[in-house]
């Protein structure tokens, strides 16, 4: 029960600041004294003022956290306030126990076992440094024996080795059950369905859809028939989509059901090039509202499966259309850094050369499939509990699936960061006070390479349920990730977030942050296999002789380098070259080689930069990029 201060007590205790003491509620004067002591002993959140008592003066602090006033203090707030002090007492006691262990045992051990570098320098002169991973366990012959030369070999290997395991999963929006299927039979039926429609090897099949299990099954079906998959980003403009269709002269397009209406508009305005459309059903869309009116053959994904099942049962000895390693597997259109989208030509050999080093889109899915790791697919509208297509009272995909590993773009990481900060703020000033203390405390120990189990258990454990509670690793790539969001994700969710670096021309990622590396602003260390080269860029005044760290334009070499740009010979010759039997690509990015072997991106050779949402900004003559800005 709370009581008001009596008039006598108000006379005894006079504050030198103007407050409505009639609104202050405490249990008794003893508790009041405790609060004053607690306020006075806290640091960084209060404005010191002098308080006059009956016979002595003493210093107290007025509570100044945000807009919270002392007059609003009640028993509930005081209890929360003291809880912060209790947690501080617990963690500071933990500090007294851990600090001697860290400084006397762990730090000397870590220093003695720490690798000074993770790279092996192969060539170094006044203009060039060539290096690769020191942990080079990449063995081309072993890879061929285990996984074969083509993506079809990998599909067959993974299907046999992981026959009883879950493969792909998609959660139905209007049903809380998770739908998980073994997709090997589905892929067989799908590739047979494509044959039933009289598609032939070397035919180009456009994939214009969001990533999903059906997207990947469609791509695998094309690979098994030696067909070339042409990928088009769904965020390309209408002109860009039509350019991809026209340049490749494709007659077949696989698209999402929700994109049919837009596709109809594109085809109607430009004339009919597409003869067949296969749409990937989405239960929340009505086909009657989205079917194109053009004179084309339209099939659903399930109809292709039905045709494949019928064809497979009637033709047991059908011809094997397996591809060769040098056959074109994918023409992947970029979002167009110079205006018009460019198609990057990737062979089966290119993708297989770096298959387990990939971190982006198609590449990561193929790599996980090859390892027999089940994959869950989701979309932005159903990923989180607050998603626009998540029914009230239900949970988002991520809480249903409870993933162990996640691959995200920086835009998603920044969105998660903002949601958590907003929720903490909504819980009031004491919640913010506690959060800030725990965050700063863990940040201190994280920089020393140690974890904080008490803070994780008492405070961050509940927040970690936002991502399902099981995530241990997140890989981010495709655009810059801010150092603030990077550190926040690692601290709050108690996981390792690794930035990656790669391009479409390199079949995805070839550099990734290591688990034991807590540096921010670096893109990581090279994977086994690829070669990395820094070469002088005199115009920008970057050289490999710079101190304290070598700097220069980044070139990448090895079997992962693309065959070139589709029907763009001049640009291919400008950006790709052969040297000593190795194919190289000029990235146009300026890198700095750290002493640990990690690479840091510090500039861009061209006057364009890629934003977090994947879009490009052209600076032109009127602007330039800050030279020392780091991005991944």
C-alpha cells in the first residue's frame, strides 16, 4: 500500500527543484532514502542537484531519463527501477569473477593461438598482390569424385545421400501447419513435364518470380533437361523485363501467379514473344483475376507435375538429356548498374567450382541442397508475427520454422533492428534503461572475444524468440550492412552475423566473415579455391605499397568466374581476362587488405554505388563517393 508524504515530511525534505510533491508516492521515508541513494549512485542518466535537509545537505540526482518525471514515480516504477540495480549487482559480481580468468588465462591463451593471417600470398610486387585462403582444403579432383561436374550430378548425389530427409518447406498462409515435402520425386515429374511440352535441350527458360520451393524445383527441372535458366529480378521495370525477354529470344517464361497481370501488360504493349507461360500457384490469388489474355499457352505448376507423372509412367527408357560441365546453366540478369540489365553467363562448371562458398539467392539454395540441409521459404508479408498476411493470433513463418541459419539482405537486418528498438521504447523508460545497460555491458565483453551468459539468460533470451530462438548464424550479402545493425544483431540475438562479398560474375560470394572474427566494417576472408588480387589504381591514388595496409582494385580469379556477358562482347573483354591459365574478373571495387587477412571495401572505381535495397545510384560529375566509407 502506498501513502503520501505528510506535510511535516514535506517540510523536512525540501528539494531545490520545483516538483509537485503531492504526486510523489512512497511506502515510507526509509524507502525514500533508498531511492535517493540509488539515484545518487547511478551514473549518466541524472541531473545532479542539491537537496537541503533539516540539519545537513546532501547531493541527489533528479531522474532525467527521457521525459520521465520524478512526480510519476510509484511503487511499480520504483520496483522496476530497483530491478535494474539488482541486475547491475549480479553482472558486476560476475565481472569480478570473470575478469581474472579473462586477463590471466583466456587472453594469453587466445593470443598464443591466434592466427596472424588467414591468407597465403602467392605474388607480391610494386603493382600487385595475389593471395588465397591459407586453409586451402579445396580439391578439384575430390569435388568431381563426390559431386560430379554439373548441377545435375549434384542433384543426383544429394537425392541419394539424403533420401529420407526433409528438403524444401513452405508454410501455407491460411493454415498454421508447415508443409514440408521430399522434392526429389517432384523434380523428376517436373523435368518430365517440361519434356511433355516439347521443350528441348539448349532452350532458354525465363524464371521471373520470387524465390520459393517451386522456383528452385523449376530451375532444377530445367538443369536436368540441359535447358538454360534465365533469371529476371522481380523489381526490374517493365522495360528491363521486356529487354531480357527480347535479348534472349525466349519463348517460355515461368512466373509467380501474382505477376501474371503485370506480365500481361508487358506482353500486350510490346507484342507477343512468349508462347508458353507456367505460373507458380499462390493460394491467396485468384487465377480468374490474373490470367493473361494473350494468345499463349498457360499452365500451372501442378499441371506440369501431372503431365510429367503421366509422361514418366509411359516412357521408362527416355533419352538422358544430362548437360556437360561447359554447357550454360544460367543467364542471370543483374539489376543494371549502367542502365540496361546485363545477362551474366554462368556454366555448370562455374557454379560447381564454388558451390559451397555461395551466400546469395540461387547459389545458397543449391549449396544447402547439396549438403542435405532442409530449406524453409518465406516472404516479407508472412516472415514476422507482425506481417500483413499473418492472421491475428497466429505467428509468423520464422517463429513457426525456428531456423538455425538465415541468409538475409541488409534491408531485412535493418528492419529487425528498428522493430526491436521500437518495442523496447514502447515498454517505457525503465525498459530502455535496462536494455541500454545490458547492451553496453555485452558490447564491452564481445570486443574482448567473450560472451555474457547471465545477460543472455536474464534479458536477451526473450528477445531472441523474435527470430524463433534457435538462430546461431546469419549471413548478410548483396548490399552494404551498417556497422550499427551488424553489432546490434550479434549482441541482442547472441549469434554470429557474417558479411559476405561477391558478385553475379563470381557466381555469388567468395569472401565471408569468419566465426571468430568480431570486426565490423570488413567483408571477411576468402574461401578455399578462388584467387584474390589487389592491383594499383593510380588515378585514385590507391597502391599495394600503401601504409599501413595495401590497397587497390579487387580482381577475382578461378573456376567460379563467369563466361562473360550475354551478347555483349565489348563489355566482356573490358571486364574479364585470362592470365597464366586463370580467368579473372575486375570488380571495380577498391579493397584494403587487413593484417588478419580480411578484406575491407573502401571505395568504388566507378561513379555508382549499390544501396541496401539493391538499387544503384549514379553520382555522375556532380558528386562522388566518400573515399573511406566501408560497405559489404
